[in-house]
């Protein structure tokens, strides 16, 4: 009888776990003073939390004109700050193309898994405000239109592929002054059960394809 009770308790635990959500709170802040990406993970009714802060990616240029990405990292876990020595990584344009090609191959191979997972993700409280300005008022107005088009396109992708609601977008043009500030905040929710199912789908597809997309 004891073994039966234990089996029932284990089964009940996994059933409850299956319907519990993982909540990811994402904040991207760029104002030239406090540039960073903040990720906070919560689950088990916020009993389990993990917070991570990463300084914003700096897009710079080499002397020879080729672009690269420079990133320093710092992680904060709980209330205790754990500073990590600054690390800089340089990604060349060729490396970025290789990464892009790998992403395309991965998407092609696991399209069904990705679409399943995206359809189960819920995005709420999506807020994206951008303030920018150039010394030339005409250029500021033109870029403002481009920003609106880009943001509208991104939101349409999110709404077509995920459950996305409560979106707030705004562009604030500032004339006769060079400035760029942006704030993005959204909350992502997905049930652990869907993650498990997606993992099973991924494993099944991986075995069928014999890991061919990893090359």
C-alpha cells in the first residue's frame, strides 16, 4: 500500500508541475547612463526566483571599418551581487553570417517544434517606448517613420505567432538634439508542461534527423 501511495503522490506532483507556469520578466533599458538587460525568472508561484542583469550590447566599429559586438557581463543572483570580471567578445561580420546560417538551418529542421512552442507562449504587458533625436529635424522625422514601421512589423509577428496582448508602443521624436533612449518591458508566460512536450518533440525530431542540423 505504501508504494501505491508514493506512486500516487509522485504522479500528482508531476501533474501539478505540468500545469505550473514559468514567468520571464524582460526589461531592456538604454539611456546612455544605465544601459542594461534585466531578466527575471519565476516559477512555483514565485517561490523560485532568479534574476540576471547584463549590460547592454555596445555596437562599435573597428579601425578598418568592419563591425563587431562588444559585451561586458554582470550577473545578480537574488539579493547578493556576484560581480564577474568584464569579458569582451568580438563578433565579426563573417561570424554573424555563420550564426545566421546556423539559425536558419535549425529553424528549418525544427520548424514544427518552434511553431508549437511559440503558439503556447503568452506575452503580456508589452511596452516599448523610444525617444530619439537628430540635429537635422527632417532626418528625425524620417527615422521616426522607420521606427514606427519596424515596431509595427515586430508586433505583427508576435501577434501572429504568439498570444500577445496589452501592447503599448510609442515613438517620441526630439528635434535639434542627438539622443537615443529606449525602454522595453514584457512578461512571458509558458507552462512547464508545454516545455516538456516541446522537449520530447525536439528529441524525437533530433533522433529522426540524426542531429544533422547541428553541423
